[in-house]
C-alpha cells in the first residue's frame, strides 16, 4: 500500500491538506500517511528549513502531498530555495505538471470563453534553467555592483521533459504540443530547446506541434487560451505562464500541480498552486479543491488511475453545483468530495 | 527643427509608418525625416542587417521612428540581435516604455473591466538582464550538450531605470510604482533590484510602492489590471508583462512603445509593439494607431508636449468613434488622425 509523506505547511496549507487526505482515505483506504512539520512555522521555531534526516525520510515515501509553505516574515528565498526547490532538485522532479481547465460551474474573467473550452496542461521543466541557483554578486552595495543569474540547460534535461510532454499529448484527444521559449533573444538555450523539440517530434509523428515566443504565448493565453493542448516550456517561463493559465481559468484557488519524477526513482510531490494565504488562514473558508485535485494527480502518478478519476469527477460535480458568490466552508467541501468520490 | 530617422521595415511596418509620418508632419511641419532601408527585405537582398555606417548615421538623428522588421524566413535572432537589440544597446536606450490603456471605444477581453479603467505604463529595463547576449553552448548536438544564458544586472543600470519609473509616477495622478521581479528564486539579481528600489524610493517619499513576484504580476494583470500605475521590471519580465498588458487592453494592434535614452546622448526609438504581420501586409487594412501613438511618444520625448498631446487626443477621438467589428483602412485612419491633430 502506498506510503505518503504529508507536508501540510503553513496557513491554509494545513486546512486544505486535511481535506485532501479525507478524499485520499475515502478512495484508497489503507494508505499510510506520515506528517512532516516543515515550513515557516518550523523555521521560526527552530531555524531549520529541511534537515538532511527529514529529506532522507521523505525520500523513502512513494509521494509527497504538500499544502503551502511560507509567510511574509520569512526572507525571500529561504523556504523556496531551502525546501521547495531543494526537493524538486534533489528528487529530480523534472516534470512540473500544471493542468489548466475552465470547469463547468466556474467562470473565467475572459468574456469570450465559456466553461469547458479551456483544457490544457503545462509541462514545465522543473530542475534546470534559471532555477539552478547559478548566480552571484560582486561589489555588493557599491555603485559598481553586478548581480548575475544563469540559466543552465542540458540536452539531457530538456529532451526528457519534451518527451514527457509528447507522451502526454499522445494520450489526449487533440494531440498537440506547443513549445514556448524565446529563441529570438535567448539564442543559445533557445536553439537547444528547438533542436531537442525537433528530434523528439520525429518520434511522435501523430502529434501536431507549434512554437511560440514566450511573450506571444503570454498574450495568446489571454486572447485564445482554447488553442492550447499541451504546452512545454522551461522552468521560469512555465512559472509565469501557469499563473496566467490559472488566472484565465478562475484563479489559483483551483489550480493543482505535480512536481513529478516520472521514473519514480524518487518521490514526486503534489501541491496546490496557491500559497499559505495568511489573510484567510484559520477561518475554515479556504477552498480545498486545488489540494484535492493535487491529490488526484498524486493518485494517478502512483498508478491508481480509477481512484484519480473518481476524485476528479467528484470535483467536477462539486464545482458544477456551486452557486457563484457563495463562500465555501473548507471541511464541508472535503466531506462532500470524499463522499462523492468514495 | 527635429531630425528623425525613419526605419519603416517590413510588411505592415511600411504602411503604418507612412501614416505616423502624416500625423507628425501635420502637427510639426518642417521635421526632416530620412528613410533607412533596414529589415528582412534588405537582409534577403544584401545579407546586411545593420552596417556600421548606417548605425553611425542613425546616431546623428534626434529620434528614430520604426515600423516593424522581420518575416518568418529570417532565422531567429538575426534581426533581433543584429538590429533591434543592437540599437537599444548601442544607443543605451535603457527605458523601454510601454503604456497600457483601455481606450474608450475599445473593449478588453476581460469581462470585468470597463474602458478607461486600465491606465498604466510599464517601464521595462532595456539594456541589461538576459538580453545582454551572454551565453554559450558546449558539446553541441551531443547528448552532453549544455546551453547557458546569463542575466547581467548592474547597480548602475538597475538604479537609473528605477529612478526613471519613480519620476514618471510622480508626474501621474496615482503616484504608485510596482516593482516586479522574482526575488524568491533569482536571489542575486532580485536582491540587487530590491535594494536599488528601496534606495530610490527614499528619494520619492510621495510615491506609493509595492512589490510583486513576476508570476503573481502576470496573474494580477489579468485579474486586476486596474491596480497598476507604473510598473518597473527587468528586460525579460517586461517583455512578457507588456504583452499581457497589450492583450488585456485589446491587443497589440494598439500598443505603442519607446526605447528611450532619457539623457538624449543617443537617439531614442519609437515603434508599435506589433510585428510586420505578413498575412495582412499590402492590403491597406493595418491599423496605424499603434504607430501613431508611438509618434506621440516620440514628440513628447523631443520636448513637443503639446503636439504629443494633440496626437494622443486625436487617437482618443478616432477610437471612440469606431464601430466595433468594422475593419479599418490604414490611409483613411491616418488622414483622419492628421486632420484631427493638426
Ligand atoms: C514559490 C516558488 C519557488 C515557486 C516557483 O517559482 O516555482 C512557485 O511560484 C511555483 O510556481 O511553484
Ligand atoms: C523582437 C524582440 C527582440 C523584442 C523583445 O523581446 O524585446 C520584442 O518582443 C519586443 O518586445 O520589443
């Protein structure tokens, strides 16, 4: 039976993860879940971000379910570099998967788009690019200061994530992959991405392809989000584009993500895209749907496709039955989803 | 009298620039305009992108009016690096200015936003960051290939563009500057931008400030574009955000830009954000409004504030009087704008 590590984290993270666990227990009774106390609260209490021993324990699990970590008083980068990115890198989670869907029952800020019309997935590279942490500062706090950030891209890293995107597209109805980069300015990395894309494309003759510069893609995600099926892109572009995708599909409140190691050599991590939302934490009003959808991705990754689908469909039912403008109660949503999916 | 260099370029570039010149001539008779043949057409004909002699001649002008350069058959990077970015860098055009406005008479794809509600300007750094061209490739076309791109940021370059943004905010009604970066991941460059921002902020105590990560800003530009007044950010983030800004204000068809050297040591360059649009080129149906608005920015930069305002108001009148869905005729629009602004 699957062994899951649970990092509920801070703020609403703990609230939404509790509901995601209810739903997992309902569809897959017997899953072992071990809780790990990580995040801003622990950092403030102990100064620790991710002790090696905890990292090693996490490595022994089949998957990690994460709520949200952080609060405004932790200096920028500490939890991001020390925890989230460290896990993505240490566990080689090279497929950062972010589905974007305009669910029936919800509405988009876009006037011209109807529920059901947006349904794509962004396959964001998760272990390279500008996230590598390669950079430095010289002459700090002087007029001569220089700060650098380096985007590192390997054929190995680029090709494997592109291949994953094509494989996903092949399992979808429209079978289309859009590569997003900025080949006209980032000519070195852009060329590597383009050549790797062309090479992998030859292995998937039944998949349609297109290329867009990141600026154009950012625009089209607003003006024509319907056009996308699978989007593959680098770490930073993926970070930005998936937030646009969340915005046009009703906000990050519903957006799920998986940081996936498709080889399963290390655990993959599943988390809602939203943060710890200190402003609404502790009130029981956070929407757990993004966490529950992340649990559905987790189940699917672990080979429980049927359970994953039941959770997904429970969410569809839940969202379709909501009255716009009526606030949700976190625990009630979790109860309904668990009952529906069971 | 002002001496302007005109680079009409390719495709609809030549068509919209002709109208922008009509309008400039109408408000400021006696301007000398010298045409330079640069772009994809010249590249195909002669292999030349920007001969040094032409660059030196351009340097002798007060400003450059550019239409659009490029076509799909030129390899990525050739005209971008060799012409557009070369001019931005050689002429130290460190303020890349991109106003975003939802004009009365036009409509946004956003259901919740009404004309007049979006009115901000993005001050994008234009000479540094990932656009520096610092990168390389090793082991090309082997499984061991590595490609890098480096973002270079100097205190000098960052501080001056931030100061420009604050100065602009101070002249606007709302007096607010939003810094956009990714300080939680790009910790070196992010720290430099943050510290420079804080230092400059102290010089402008009457300007309100906020900070957003680029992913959050990309989202808020869709969900709450009304919140922005002046946005200052780095070269690549600015590239992406200004396309979102264009999308939510009705598309790049109306978006103007200036690559400005505020010291006037070298000429600044003004151009519509749209490209050469080969699909509609030669038909006389391209909307010249973005080019005409770029001319308005040009006039303002050269100290002709009254003329700039008249052009701006002519555009407002034109857009307010359009019937949605009725196609425009390039030359007719130019004639109307010239008559109105004269
Ligand atoms: C918190 C941050 C490090 C992270 C990222 O930039 O990847 C977040 O924005 C995300 O998208 O998961
Ligand atoms: C054509 C390209 C080099 C350019 C850029 O990336 O700056 C364009 O996208 C722009 O925004 O002016």
